């Protein structure tokens, strides 16, 4: 999961974006608003790395489309887009264009939390906040820049800032958007409790000294939780509503979350049959053994996992060795990440040194002319630079913490081996210990490699600063007052641009590779967590897992309970293979055959095929959250 850069924690309040020129709402028709939004959206796209991953795109767009069915403003057709930035942020612009950052998608735990965020942003459009803003200081000026005011390359060269006419929503606007979003998501059938949940989680990220001034101008997350809890969707929840919400959560595969809701409903009406039946069904999905669990049909050999079984000692020794190596990797990653942080600072300092070299090229007279091509080149460079900084910073700040997650998972595997006779659960899991230990060891090594790869990308980017400077120097020699570049000057412009693009695209590719390696490692760790749940303890429990997979990925053919066991495909690996099947339109059975024949995991295949591996990590995390997520205490 991506960490939050302290300089932009203000983004957590979901409050960014406005127009380059404020226009009163009464003076703006819907057609004018949409036209303005299209212009702004094009500017944002030109500066941003847009994520087009199939799974994530469908997740965001389908959730948004479901909300849009219940919108008040039927004159607006909402558009949803993902920006590949590690900030926990989302924003709306005029005309119904909604943007969410990858950091946000890695932050929410369910469709319902995503719906809460999107509903909030739609509220800004529905209430026309996005066309009535007239305050300065919009966070978007930091996030992507607005090229109608700045030159395209201005963001990464430090040209953004205080004198530009940007805007931010008022405290009242934010609270109104919260209320509207809560109403919208409730009408669309989502669990309204998730609005309070996501705000409560955001509240845990407040208090950074660098953002105190920003938070002075916005209601704090705790205040917003108090407000949403006061609205009827949450303040007047009765037993039938709780039961309906719990059934909805169960249908999504959110078994742990729905269990809490069923318990709340039964506390109000102990004899309610719908709530009692729903709870019994959820317990079957959640419990491996004990009251409410379905019987386990698997037969354990009397020799497996009993005291004296040599495999216990072998498993414990392997885990001990893996934990020792992981501890060493934790120290290595921490040290190298610290060094890399300074390297990024130096690299960004080099970029900032070019701020005085940014040319004022003016506007192209004709779209597609030579000047337009030169500006498009600047936009491409800007995306590559910003993407390189974002991806390398993400890896360097995130990977050391993920090694702690690997340590925790290794500890959870080792604990039962030290605690006396193994339970039936761990006797069943014992044959999987070698592969689980190897997978976690591989994840540990991958995380160190990801830091090293990110440092390599930073070094390559440092070398790419000079070609960028050379391109700016060429542009500064031009006269573009006619709205074009003379044909005689284009060979030099194109040659310089090609050299700069080659350098920066190489750096960006290296940064993307480092990110993929890191998220593949995290997906392995999450996969091991799913395996520890022993979701094959009964056919019924496996069916519930398949139900959760079907909700998340649609109608994809999956192995039967008997086949899954016969093929020795773990629950975590099955989840990753289902994601890869969705991404590549390849049958799960084919993908599992490929992993077995090559002796690799699905995460390895995703890296080898240069897919967007953070999508895999998010998908696997959502599957795990089904079994561990609970409503926040508010």
C-alpha cells in the first residue's frame, strides 16, 4: 500500500481543483460548464500519468456509474479517471469529470468506501461548488499544475505557486458534499457506514506539521465524522436497515464487516430470522472450525503434524532462517532508502535549477503545428519526470515498511510451531509451509531489489537532466510570437526533443519496473495472509471464496473445490490468477498451468509481462479485507 508524502497530506480532505478563471454559477450554462470541464480535463491529462489498468478502471467506472444512476443533475454525464500518483486524493472539476489517485485506491478497503469518496466528489458537482469557487490556493496547483497559466514544464521545474488563481472548497462546501455523497451512496445501495469509516481512517493521518495551515481552512476528519453520523442515513439506523446493510456487505464478500452488522441488528432484535440466518451464512465463510463452521471433509494423515513429526522441525528451521534473512533485509532496505532519499533530493534540486530556463512559448496558432508539437513534447517530458519522481519516492518510502509486514507474516507462520501440539488447521497447512516460506523469502529479497532499482532510476534520471536542459535551451532560442516554429528550426528542436525523451522514458521505465517489483512482493505477502485463513477447510467455505472472487472479477471459470485441492493451488495464488485472467482474458486454468510449468507465481508472471502490478496488489488486498475488515470505531 502506498504511503502518503507529507507535503501533500492536505489531499486527504478530497478538496482539490477548480477553473483557471472563476465564473459565477448563475452565469454558466450546463453546456458552458461541460466545455470548461473538457478543457480542464485535457490540461490535467496532458500533465498526468493516467492509469488505464483494466481491473482498476472497471472498478472505478462501474462504481461511479452506479452512483450516477441516482444523481440529481441528469444534465451531466460523469466521467471517471485514475491518475497514477501515490497521493491519497480525489477531485472533481466542472462538467462532471472526477479524478482519483492511485494512492486513494490503495487506501480504501471496499467498493463502499470507494463509493463514499466518489459520491463526495460528485456532490461538489451536483451542488455546483466547482463553478462557484473564487478562492486562491487550489491543491491541484501542486498536484498537476494548470497549463493555461503555466508553461507545460512548470510543475516539475518549480514554477507553480502562490500568484495563480486557483481555488479550494469552503468548509461548508465540504460538509455539503459529505452529506450529498452519503445520500447518493445510500440510494445506490452502498453501506453508508463506509463514509464514516473512510473519514475516520483519514483522521488518523492528520496532524502533520507541514499541513496545519491547510487544515485550518477545512473541517477536520473527526468533525466530518460527527457530521455524517448526525445524518438520517446513520443516526436513525434501525434493525431492518442494519440487516439490509449486512446482507449487502455479505453479497460483496465482505464477510467480516457484515458479521459486525448482523451482530448489531441482533442486539436490537435478538429473534430476527433474517439477521440470524445471514449471520449463520457469514460464519460459514469466516470460520474454519468451532461453532458455525462447516465440517472439514479433508482427511489428515496420523503422521502429519503430530508431535515428533520431523516436518515440524524442518518448517521451524526454514522459517528461522527466513526470519534472519528478512531482518538483515530490513536493515539493508532502511539504510539504502535513507541514502536514496538524499539522492532524490539532489535530483529534484537539479530540476529546480532549471526553473529559470523555462521558455514562454505562447499558444499554438493551429493545433498540430510545429509549436504544438514542441509543447506536446514538453508535456510528455513532464509526465515522465513526474512519474519517475512519484514511483521512485513511493518505492523508497514504502518498501522498508513492507518488510515489517513480511516479518509479521513469517512470525504468524512460526508461532504455532512453537506453541505445542499443532491444531488441525496448522496440521492441514503444514505441507504448504515450504512454499509459503519460499514465497515470503522471495518477497523479502524483492523489496530490497525494488529499493536498489529505484535508486538506479534516480541515477538515470539525474543523467537525463542535461538532455532536458539542452531541449529548453533550444526552445529559448526560438521566436514563437507567430504561434508557430519556423520549419528551418524544427530539425534542431526535434533532435533535442528525441534525445530528452529517450533519456526520460528510460528513467520512467526503470521507475515503473521498481514499482512493479515492490508491488509483486506485497502481493506475495498478502497471498500468504489469505493462505493462512485456510479457506479450503470446507466446500461451503470455498464456495464463499469463489463468490467473493466472482463479485470482484466477474464471470471467470474457476476450479472446483476438488480440483483446487488436487492441483495444490493456494487461495492466495488462486486470487492472483483470477486477477491475471481478468487482465489478460486468459483462462485461469491456463495461467495456473503456466505458473506450474515455469515454477513461478502469478506475481512473477505479472512482472514478466510488464503489467500494472499495483493493480494485483490492490485486488489481493481487497480479497483479504473481506475476511478482516470491520467498521471503524467512531
